[in-house]
C-alpha cells in the first residue's frame, strides 16, 4: 500500500488556508484530496498527494513561513489517540518512546527513533526509503517546518512554554521561514540534513510529570493498535498483541488459543511471527510487563488481583516474573513508589 498519513494533519492546512481567505476546497481538489474526509478523524491521505497539497498551499499563500504558521495549529486531537496518550505520559521520554513505537499511525512513510547518549537524547524522524523514494520526497516540503513546530508544541504541553530542546536539525536548506522557525524554537537549528532531529537534555527527558496517567495511556494505546492492525494487515504481531490484551484477564494465555482466534495454526503463527523478528512469548511478556507497570501503581488493586489480570495462574508466578523485570518484588516496588511519591 502507498504511504499515507492521518487526514487530521491535512486539516491544519485547511484551517490555515481558510484563515488566509484562500480557496481551501479548490486547493485540496487540485492536490487530488477529498475535503469530505477531513470529518473522519482516522481517515488517511496518500503521502504523495499530501506533498502536492503542501506545495500548492504554500504557493497560493506566497509565504515561506506557511509551514511554521500551520504547525502552530497543532492540538492533541490532531494525532487522535496518540495525541492523548502523549499528554498522559509519565515523562517526555515515555512520550517520545511512544511516538517511536506508534509513529506509523501518523505517517507510515517515516521512521521514528529515540536514542540516548549519556546526558543527551536524540529523537529522529527520517524518510523510510522502502515507502518513500527520495525523488518523491522533496526536502523543501513546508510540512517539515510544520512538523518541527508541532513537535515543539507537544513538548511544551508536557514541560511548559519555557521549554526548548538543546538543538534541532532540519531536513532542508535554510528557507524564507527560517527566522520564524528559529524564533519559535529558541534554540540552535542546523539545516540541510536528510532527517528531522531534536536533541534533549536527560533531565528534561526523565523528569516525572504530575499529569501522567497509565490507565489513560493504556486505553489509548489499544485504540492505536486496533487502527494499526487495519493499516498494516500483513503485520501479524500487532494483531497478536491485541488478542493477548483481550485474553489476559481470562487466565493462562496460550499460543494455540491466540492462533485459533486469528484463524491460523500454531505452526503458521510461529513462522509468520519469526518472519517479523519476534515470537509469541516475547509479545506476551511485553504485554504483561507493560500492564504490570500500570497496575502496580494502582493502590486499589491487590497483588493477587494484578496476577489474575495479567493471566498468571498463581501469585507466586507473577512475583517471580516481576522480579525478573524490575529486580524487586511487587510489594517492594509498590513501597518504593509510595516513598518516592
């Protein structure tokens, strides 16, 4: 399937065009996009058409700062469930890790990564060469500036309006909007690379946020996974993750049961997961570990209830698994969290 992006990203262009009293409807149709789809929060537009939309919109505006202005229209609803999961993250680092995992939900023609370097972290977005050939991805696309501004707005919603990263790298040469971008960023900006990157201080990345809510992030992640399963029908691991989350509270989750639920034999399930570089036990452990971290912080749940919700047949089995994940027992972990709070 051609690379695509959420139509809500195009809605920002529609709003900015209308604010400038330009014919948004005509520009969208000239780009081969149906404006009626803007009313569907999870509708998608081909990236190739979106690139043309940005080109036509900037041309019609006659403003090199069109991308910067459009990016400032970002709000949590722009990114649907991922936007709300971002706002409920326990730290900026957790939010960026979440963006790395689920970035394809926003645009499956891009690759997202977060790496640490001692006292710095680097969050990078780059073109996926398998999805977007270089000749189809103009480096001067104003959506790059919009992306920088939107990401800055997202970070500032978590850390406050005074926040700025250590440095930003843009995937295009300096343009007429560079001064506006630098004024908004309030940090050094490097240009003319083949990726977008933000560099963060470790203390900003790891700072615990009072707005964090594990229950909300888990709920929104399941929404994202369901949409990604539709977006990537050949990606079996996403479907297995969803099936595991559905079956965990019912007791011991078995590979054969999940395979049957998905209409596959156990052998076929194993083979196809192996082709994706994962196995069933790895997906099961990841799901349990993620939920355990959420449930253990909920003082209304007893340790035995958590063990049940995670599909462990006995509390002792859960305790042993939790020690492997964290180095301490569930009770010890909960006591440490209470003291830290």
